[in-house]
């Protein structure tokens, strides 16, 4: 049976930014079908019904109760993930939930428990650790050709803080700032490459713009149970753009203007107040007046999350938007990744293997709880001024 | 009076690697004259006399006692710096001593004290914090145009551990490994850019090759009294080469082969034992059978120490081998550094202003002791598994 004859039937909670970013994937990948949705914006519901012919509901619970829904895709704001994942599981639905999984370890634990009791699957994503070059680097490491991983170095300078935001996205207590939103990507990548089990975290975070009072930058040192260590730095106030080191390819795998960060700040100057800023963001999302469907033609590069270097005993791996550059005792060579025909198809790959092939998810509940634990430790280390020892870490599952 | 009419008269202790690297500078810069030297290798002494017409002595003390010597340039192995600086000062000589200043804070303190009592000047260098783009970035920061420094990010991947070494260079207790030899550069640069006064250090160090049993890599987080923080990573086992991010210009300011690190490892395979390896190194130095004078024509780029990013409130500064790329609210622009006509002329600039213009050294004893304190804290933080608080830090002197 071809995948399209039995697509995974998704019910969507939240048609906002996360959904908008996944939309090209859903539209182009025949392994999934969007059958139902809820969003508080009537325009978004109408657009959903028109675009997908799916049912629109008046509540999240109604989506979860819809008998045609097989998996619930939770794409609501961060602080709603925990409750909605449990709701879905209690209705017997499997769940794909956007990162960050939740804002507390207690919430993560509840989500895992409720899914286990219900016997439902849980995948956390999209995150950039799904990207093909990351998975390719992991395969190269697993080949054993380079010996053990000794050090991972990751850095990313973006305009994150100056993209249009809702007020809660600038409030750490509500899951705002770069630690919840961006470390969730970077830490997941670093864990995936270094083996998963973080022992300790020491981090410094920066709040440099009093008009956007949340963490906009961090730098962290992670130690791993296997002896590796990692350095991860993120600057969401970036005037500089690390995509200049990524062949000029942006996070979404598309060519990026060299002055994109400058243009972001120019646009920010047109913002007059919080409400207008939030409205601009909303109107760019699915169903909004400024919505445009992202290009759906196959990109020639993968999505990425900035420069990442993996130093092994016998070689260094440099992730690029198109694969992995290997530097070892034989010199240097490029190992191309298979650029997915549909952006973020890697998420549907994992969803499909779990839903239709009974495979264990790579980005399951316990794996993703461990990433949340590291993110929380970044904040806690800044507060406490010392190392934070971790307790909920797990190794990469045998996928 | 032109500088060449009254050059600073240097007596040299040690005609080895450090001297060999400074040789093109000494030969081309008329502000200095080499008048005396001591090295245990007779061939080196003979070459010195032939090349410079200077006096060769049979001991370090004899150089220090030579009435024609005005400044003593201490370029011996790390572990000899402390004693020889004191020897020079007790003979009333000013001192230029190679980095690292010494291997312990107690030794640094003695050196400072003895020089103060003797009324002699003390400059520590060359280090790469003398490089013109570093000093240019500092000037740009001091202009106030970018607000305060919030974060510095520095990284450097080299073949350090696989260049020919003497056994002591692979023994941390004798000042070997990348912390003493290379953090001395990187930490000095980071301090110079972030303001100088480090409050705390958390670092992880790597010893990944049991055949070269010293620190070959580290990653560190530094906090500063002014609220800035920094991340510094060094990998001396690098298969990868961060000079690929520096316009293909090597540390010495010259074009560098893309496969230089591979070639280093190929050469290392021809090494049969410690003694042969040390001999190879010695023979490449001044007076040795494999010595060749480095190119003296003016390079078209400055010396550098890998990618360095300074994030200020109102702009990011990216150091390049030819200047500073500025990214700010007006977009991006390049501010060229004045590439010195003689490599490392910046060291002679500082020497000259101190010796002939009564200026305070930028890289004086207390400044450099503070850099040694940070380097020692890198090692101590790895041992203790926690932050190390610092006590001997000083701000950048008003130069």
C-alpha cells in the first residue's frame, strides 16, 4: 500500500507560527492528511476548511475527540503544550507536539505518563535536530570511523529578538526568550551529536535590551556522561548573521540576503506598540491578511541551525546546509546529505516510521524532556552562578 | 632624532622558536637593534654573531650584565621566564618577555616586584592581542559608538599538538599544552576586548591523545566585572582549520594551504621518537640546519588568532585578518586595519612608546599576570569541576 493510500490523519491545535512554518511540508507530503483543526481565530479556521477540506472545531477538546483524527499536532504557544498533549492522549490520540515540549520538568513528566497510560505515541518536533545533515553526522559518528566524540561546538547569531513577537514571547515565565525557543533547537542538536546524556550545565545568559526583557543570548558549557563536552552560544540580538558562514543559506534552507538582520531592525522601527507588533505577527500566519504560502518547490539545501563542529578522536565533522564536511587523517571530503524534496520531510519521516512501522521515535518524550531539562538548567545556572547537575538525561534511543 | 638613530638595544635570551618567529620583525624594524645574545646552542650563537654583529655570551647573566644592553628580550622556554626576568631587572635592564609571562601567580608577582624595585619596565609579548585588528576593535569600542560590550566569542582550531615539540611542551607541569601556550593568546585578546577584569572562569579541558599527554583543547566561559561574558574555545587537535573562516589567511598573516593540518599530520608520521621530534624542531630554529628565514616582505594581512566576535549593545564587531567588519543599525561596513609593514611591528610599537616616550605598557606585568591567572583558572576549573573566582584582575591600562 502506498503511503498516500493510508496517510497519517492529523488534527491540528493552533494554526499560528509553528503551523505556518510546517504548512509547506503538510501540503506537499502525501504521508499526512490534515483532517481537523482548532484555532481561536475564525479567519484561520475558515482558511483551514477551504485549503484542506478538513473539519474545523470550536475547541481543542473537540479536535481531540474527533474520531477521524489519529494524531494530534499540538502547535499552540509553548505554555499550552502540557495540557493539550494530555488532553489528546486521554482521548487516545497519538501526539506530535512542537518544541519546547513544555516549560517545566513536572509538565514533561505528566505528558510522558499520560501518554504511557493511554498507550499513545509522543513525538516532539519540528526541531532543527531533525535536519538531514544532523542525522547524517550522527550516522557518520555511529559508523565508528572517527572514534568517540570529544567536543561539539555550536554557535548561532540571529535576529530572533527583533522579529515580530507577542508579549508572552518576551516573557521568560511564559516560555519566552531564546532559551525556551532556540536552545530547544541547539541543545537537541548538540545532545544528538554528543550522545544525549548531559551530566552538567554551566551557562551565562544575556538580557541586553530592556525594551525586550527576556533572555536574548546565552553561552553554555555542557559535560556528557561519555566524557565529551560541548560549547553552545546563541545571540538573538545578532547584528552579525552566522548564516554568512553557512554558504549564505538561511535557517529554512533558502538563500538569505546578507543584510537580513539589518532589514529586520528597519522593520522593527515601524512597530508602534505591543498590540500592533503582535497583530503584525498574527497577520503573517495562516489565515492572516499578510499570509503568503512559503515557497513549496524543493529547496537545494537543508534547513539548519548555524555552524556546528563535531570533534572526534579521528576526525572533525562540520555540518553544512547540504551535508557534512569531513576533515580527517585522509584530508577533507564532502558527504552530501539527501536534501529532502519537501522541507522538513524529516519530521514526517519520523512520524511515519512511528505511526506505520512501529518504530521507536528518536525525538520521543523522555529524549525531549532531557532537552527541556538542559534548557531549564541554562536559566538556573545563570541564576545560581554555578554548574547545574542533571538527573533526567537519556541516551539517544536505538531508532 | 629618527628612531634608527637611537634604536632600543636588545639583549636576547634564547634563540629558539619564539626568537625565530620574531626574527623578521627584528631584522626589518630599525627601532630595535640586537646587540647581544645567549643560547646554549653554539650554532645559534655563531649565527647570531654573523647575522647581527652582536656579542654572544656564555650565560644569560652575562647578557644581563652587558652594559650595551638596554632591554633584555626573554625568549627561553616558559618555565625559565620568571628567573630570567628577575635576573635582568636586578641588572637594571628593562624586559620584554615572551608569553606566557610565567607558570604561577607567585612567579608573576615576583617578576612584577623585582621590576618595580629596580625601576625597570616590563612588557609581556609577543601575543596575538598585539595584532592590529584587535587594537582597532578596541579603539572602535572605546569610541562609544556601539555601547557597552555584552559578549565576546572566540574560537580557534589548529594543528598545535602535532607540530614538532620538545617533551616539556607536552608536559603541563612544565608549561606545556594549549592552556599555557595558546590560551595565553586567546585569553589576552578576549580580556582586551571585554575590558580586562575577569570575575570567574568555568572551563573544560580535553586530553584526547594519550601519546601527547597534555591539554590539547579547552572551552571556557568567562564573566567580567563590567557584566560582559565571553566564550572561548580552542582545539589544538584540529583536523578542521578555523583559518578557513579567516579568508584563508594563517596565524602569521600569510596565505595558508587549505590542507595544512592534514600535511602536519602527514609529517608527524615521519617522527620516530621524542628525541628526533625535538631535534627536528630545534633544527628549524635560528642557527639550525633546517632554518630558513621567514619571508620578510610586507604581508597584505595581519597576524590573527582565529574568529573573534564582539557583541556590543549597538553593533557586532567581527575581527578579520585585515581589519574589523562592523555590523550595526546602519548595516555592515569594513574598517580596515593598518597592516603593519613589518610583521609584529605592533610589538615594537609598544616597546618604543614605553622605552622612548615614557608611555605605560598595554601588556605590562599586572595585565599579563591577570591573563596567567585566567589560564591557571582554566586548568583549576577542569580539576575542581566548578567556577574559579579570580583575585588579580586589572582593567585595561590607559595606554
